[in-house]
């Protein structure tokens, strides 16, 4: 299951941190909203595992943009927990 969590985290951070034209950014927002809606249905235990993995990934990240994206994801997930 960790590999699924890792793939999900990578996808969210990629979408959230990339620079794109406004029309594509609108699609990105819709995709992130759909992901967030699904994440809102996961159990507390699953959410805690996702947060822990995101924190591990943030701790090992060297790129500041990636580190920031992971931090924002952690903040959002923690707010639901």
C-alpha cells in the first residue's frame, strides 16, 4: 500500500507545484479537488499513514519547491485528521 500512497503523493505534489497556463491550471484545480474529495473518505488510520509518508518524503527532499509542496500537502491532510 505504501507504493500507492507514494504515487498519490507524487501526483498531488507534481500537479500542485508545476507552472502551467491558466486554462491548464483550471483543469489541475479540478483534478486536485477530485483527489481531495476521495481523500476525505479514507479512514483516520490511512490518513495518518499518508501524512507520515509525506513527512518522510519532505524530510528527504532537497528541491525547495518540492519540499514546499509536500509541506502544504501535509498541512492540508493534517487539517482533516
